[in-house]
C-alpha cells in the first residue's frame, strides 16, 4: 500500500510540474511582439485596416498586430476610458473623444524617424490630441476627418414636386429647410417624417453655432444660460420634435447616442442631420435605390457651419512596446498607406498632403462621389468657434448634458428654461468633479 | 485458454468494456482518495478534527469575501469620495457629501426641485414599477398556478409555455418586444392592416403617454411570471387533498375552499414569492434598457440605470455619487432579503 502511495505521489508531482516546465519552454521561444488595437467600425474600415496590417506584418515579421473590434458606444465610449484609467488599455486605440483621453496617450515624437512629416501633414489636428499645455507632443494619426451636416432624399423632393431650397440659394436657413421638408413629407404621404437628427449634442452644436451660439464666456468657461443663439436653436429643435417635424423616436425614445440612419436609408426621412461618416454606409445600404445627397449646412447669423470632428488612431502610454507601436503608427500614417485607407473607406482625409492632391475614392457611385466632394467643400465654412468647441477637452460633458436635458424638454418633463438651467448645472457639477 | 476468455458477441463486448470502465473509474477514485488522504491527514492533525468544518468552508468564504464583501466595502468607501480617479487611494475623501447631494430636495414630491433630479425620478419610477409589477405578477402567477393545478387537458404543455419566457435572456426579451411595439413594429403593422389610419398615425407604444410604463410592466410580468407560477404550483400541490374532501363534505363552495383552505395554507409560499419578486423588481435594468432606453425622457429610467449612467457613462464619471446611490439601493435590497430570510425561517419552524 505504501509503495502504491509513493508511486501515486510521484505521478501527481510530475503531472503538476510538467505543464510549468512546458510553458516556460514556450516563453523562451522567440515570438513576435504582439500589439493590440482597440477598434470600432462605422463601415468597412476594419477590413481595410486588417489588409494594410497584413502587409505590414509580412514586411515586419517581428511584430504581430491584433485588432480587437468593439461596439462604438459600449467599447470605445464606456469601457475604453475605464481600461485606460486602470492601466489595462491596449497598445493602440481608435478614439473619438480626442482631447478627453489625452492623458493616456503616448508621445510618439522620441520614437519617430521623421516627426517633421507629422507636423507638416497633421499640423492642426495634432493639437486636438494634446493634453493642456502641451504644444509639441505627437500622439496619433487623425485618419478620419468628419464634418457634421445634412443629407436629403432628393427623390422624395421630386416626387412631392417641391424645390430643393439649396438649388436656388447658397444660404438657406434652418427654418426654410424645415418648411420645405415638411411640405415633402405631407405630399408623399404616411410613413415619411420631414427631419431627423442624430441623438448627439455634437450634432446639435453646429446648427446652434450657425444661429449665433457662443457656448463659452470670456474666460473660456462653458456658459449657456445667457446664450441667445443656443436658446434659439434649442427652441426650434424642441418645437420640431414636439410638432412632428422631427422624428420623435430618435431623441425621445433612446438613451445615449442614437442615429436614424436606417430610417433615412429606408426613405422614411426627407432631411437627415448627421455627418460625413455616413457616406460609406449609405453607398452600401442605399446605393442608387434613390437619389441621396449632401447639402450645405443651413445658415444663420453665426455662419453656415457644421462641427468638425473625427476619429484618431492613438498610441497608448501603458504599452510595453513603444518602439514597435511607433513603427506601426509610422506605417499607417505614411502617405501611400493612408491614401489607400481613405480611398477604400471613403473617409474624408485630414492629412494635408492627401487632402491637397485629392483622393481617388474607390466607388462607382456618382452620388457617393458627389457627397464626398460636398463634404470637402464644407470644410472652409467651418467657423472658428466650432473648431474651439471640438478642441475643448471636456466637450463631451457639454454635448451629453445638451442631449439629455433637451430630451426632457422635448418630452415635457422640463420647460426649455429649466432644461437650459439644468444643462449649465450638469456642466458645472461635472467640471467640479474633474477638479477633485 | 486465451481464446476461451475472448468475448464472442456484441453483448459480451459491451459487458467487457463496462467492466473495464468500472475498474478504471475505481482506480481513479482510489487514487484521488489516497491523494486526498495524503493532503488532509496532516492538516487534520494540525488544526484538529472539530475545526475541519471551517477549513472546508474556507474556499467558499474566500470567494464570497473577494467577490461580494470586499466590493461592498469598497463601494461604501467610494460613496465617501469624489473625483475622477479610479483607484481608491487617488480619490478625494468627502465624507457624506454624496449622500447630502442625493438628499438635497426642496420638495421630495417634485424631482425638479432636487439637486440630483435624475436620482429622484429614478426612485419614483422604481416605486411605481415595483408596486404595479409585483402586485400584477403575484396575482397573475397565483391565477395561473390555480388553473395549472387543475386536471385540465394539456396541463404539461401549458406549464412549459408559461415557463418558457423565464429561459430567455432579458436582452432578448427587450429586443423582441421592441420589434413588436415600435413605430413600424408588428402591432402597428397589424393595426394598419385593420384600419389604414394607423399607417399614417401609428400608436407610439414606447414613446407617448403612459404606454411605455404600461408595457415595461406588462413585459416584465410576462417574462418572469413562469418562475413564480412554478413556486406557487409547488405550494398548491403540498396542500393535503383531504382538507378539500373535508370541506366538500361540510358543503364548502369552491370560493370558500379557496378562501379558507388554499389561501391560508399557501400564504407562506406567497410571502416568499412576494419578497423574491420585490427584490427582482427593484433591480430592474437590462430588459428596460434595451426596450425603451429609460425613455421617453426619463419616464422608464430606474435606479440601476441611474447608477450605471452616473458612474459609467459620462465623460467625467461621478463614481462617488453612483456608489452612494447604489448604497441606498443596496439597503432597500438588504431589508427585503432580511424579510425573506425571516419568513423562510418562520415557515420552517412551523
């Protein structure tokens, strides 16, 4: 019995120790450095990125790049900040809260072979990624420039026999668009709503700036209580939601971000306020099923502006492989690779060299090409305040408070005055929290 | 001799394999027991026979401590802090400030007069939800259990049908009903077929008036009722049939049998169902979040959604405030759980 016991103990020990020896042997083998990118997709950009990285890996066998594709809202907006705060972030990430996460970015400048190339080609956008007070850091690639603005369903205008306002005027107001869209919706019959807007304070901000909103006081602190332009746009917007001009479901019937892009693609919306990132998706989902197009941003005393924005691919400062990360970023930022990325994804380029020479977008759809040209033409019309608002580190605090409180005004839980007062309180409280 | 021992038929092969498998299992079992003896014997000599029970409880208590007690204590500490830092040591201690913010109201009946109006809207919404959902569900579950306790045709089938929604994920339930009830959903499609006016003017079940609250409660009852029906059914079946026979001999009507036999004997089970349903109702979140997103406005935003959004969703998350709100919610749940345990012990002693 004792002999049997000794044999069993020996077997047990071998069974326990063997996997440890085996795993340590594996660790000693020369594996490539694995880098992880946290990514989200609006369209086909994940597939394009994978293609590009496959080529990179073939030329650089010492680096393997894994793309972790996550949902935008839950993955990028909610989980990524917590991961970064906990020091458990990826090596590289695609972000839209450009300045808000800047404390977690890795300054690539010491690792780049040619920082001047980055300054020359991404100059104005590098500042969006920098923490307060930093004027030198290079933190990532602005590989998607977006502009907010409206799409229309021209086919519905034609069916209704209503003239598209921007065909005859360069400066159409929001009220004129609303009136025209209402006429179309009434003429084409049930199931079509005049207007819709993404459920986002960022989307609301462009129209508000056009109507003369100032957003900040003289010290640069967000101040909306006395902002007449903001109030005017808020009043129009709440009224349109309440009287059925706007698709009520989007703002009243959701939490967080919501986009009625499917309703527009299903020809249920005449005029849709969204942004340039929808082009690739509409090229796929709508194609030439009806004539859709981008029209210039409506005008007001503050101009005819949309909001700039976009997504950047940034390096994260907790990476254990900064040099390898910089090599991947240099590859993705190189003009040839980036040009292909924009051509295939149909994203408007921020890269100055590429923007100045133009991109041959890979689409056979004339409507998509025309839409991209129209977005490019919108860039010079963006007001300086819109750029300031986009560069403001805590802009999401403003945008989210605007979104949530205007929703309450739409549903009647708050009067417009109370909603604006609550927006200011929410901003004050959150900014105070950030100071602790 | 070897030839003679070899199995000759399929039956003998199966039997031989079975014996072999049994021998293998016995071998493994014996080996494990020996290994266990090698480990346990010295420990038992060291801690003593009587204390061995605590040692066996230790792994479970460790898991409970790490995943329940420690987070609760951490959450309590968080509720006393402020700032955006994630790690407790980096956060600013503010004492009871977060609780004071939550309680700062000029008029507790009007959320608009409160500093943290979203919290109070969530509190009132949760109270309304709990009252109607729990009340409605207990009544519906009782009626269903009474019907399914009778000798009806297809009783087994109906028991399965009522229990089936319990097996669905709350997210799936929310999505299915959203497709059914939304502007261009199934119900409005059917209504439009019946009367074309609904094509132009569909009923906004999830957006207008009291419809959203009504549907949130109804769907929640539909999704959970089967579970409570099953508990009540077990309670009904434990009532001795002789009592009904005795009642029948005394001339009791069906209503009198229910009133004076079924209801009193079912009451302990009813209390358990009530408390369990209350606990679940207070925790409502995922299903409603998918169905209405808490809207329209905040009319179906409940406590857990408030905590989630305050602590997780904002660019500057107010984790301290969210932790304080979750302590309030935890206290309510603690009271309900305590009542449930007390009732459970009371019924055991009876």
